[in-house]
C-alpha cells in the first residue's frame, strides 16, 4: 500500500528497489520516519516502530493510529482555498493548536494542498499540484493508514535514542536521514557531527540496517566499512517539467 502523505526526500520512488534488499527480521524500526513509504510498502513484522524527530509529523501519525474517525470528521466542512491555507499556515508557524486533532488536521491540509511537501515554509499548490488534497479520498486514505498502523508504535525521539532503545540482533533499522547539504526539512539542520554519530552507531549496531542518502564523498568516507550501492532517482524540484533532475543516491547496508 501507499503512504497517505508525501514528504521531502520521501522514498516513494525507491520502494521497489528496497523491498528485495530487506533481510529476515522480527522487529522493524524506521528511524527517520517521514512518510513511512517503506513501512507501508513492506509486510508487517512481529513488532514495528515509526519514529521521527518532527513532532507535527508524529502527532499526525499518532492521531491516524488512535483517532482516525475524528480526523476524518474534522474535514467535513473544509474547503480547499488559498485563504484557508494561509490561515492554517499561521497557526502551524505559531504552533498554537486547540488539540491534537486540529494539529493533525492542519498538518495534513498543508502537506496535501501545498507544493512539494515542503513544511519548512509551505506554499499553496496551484494547477495540478492542488489536486493532491481531494476531500473524497480522505476517508479511504486515513482508514487504510489506520489499518496498517494499528500495531505500530509511534515514537518522537532522536536517532541516537531510538537506535539504542530498539537495537537487537533481530531488528532491522531503515534510516533515511536528511540528505547532506540540503535545507528543506521542517525541523532542525543535520550537521556533519550527526552524520559521524550515525556512522559510529552503525559500526556498533547489533541489528541490520539499510540507509538511503545522497551520493556524497563525505558520506562515502564515513560509511566505507559497509556495503555501498549506487542508485539514481528522478525528483521534481519545481512546478514545471524543467525542474526534474536525476540525482545519485546511495543505499548503505551492513
């Protein structure tokens, strides 16, 4: 199945490549969860964790798991308009919500009605982009996600903490960290010290891992003890066809 949302750097175009690479595992952890494309694309494990450091994102997933009908009902009289988008954007930027349902509602509205899933500074989608928020599809999309997430633990922790908590020989970690020298992520800025910390954790990890990241010499150097595979993916970076570019990515495993 597909994720109900898109996300900057999401793995929708890599799921078919990654699925055959998944080893046997009892537990599964998405460390940098995002839209959870691999989680939604793979068969369920005995236990699973969806984690991300973005609290707005993880509140959305928590609401989908625990209160899907309330979230669906919140859209009953909602219109798709630039005016409402901008009103929601103010609430989102000020982080002033009435409750977790409204927080999830606004997050979903902005990410679906906005362009390119950019939540750092959301902009209203125009033309074909606006069709991503289809009120007729909300109920089916949310309920399908709810069914997949019913037994998945939702976490909102740093990558260091989540790896330490769930690491064992039967765990598979899927890690899709922010790509080096990019700035479109809504929360924080991933530094070279954090990449070094991630590489250090991987050297001592008990479980298996799959990492996807941009093809970068620094990244190659700090993960040179592991298996490194190259993969090219097309991404659209603007509202016209000239914005499509082919990017080299790395898949790193132990």
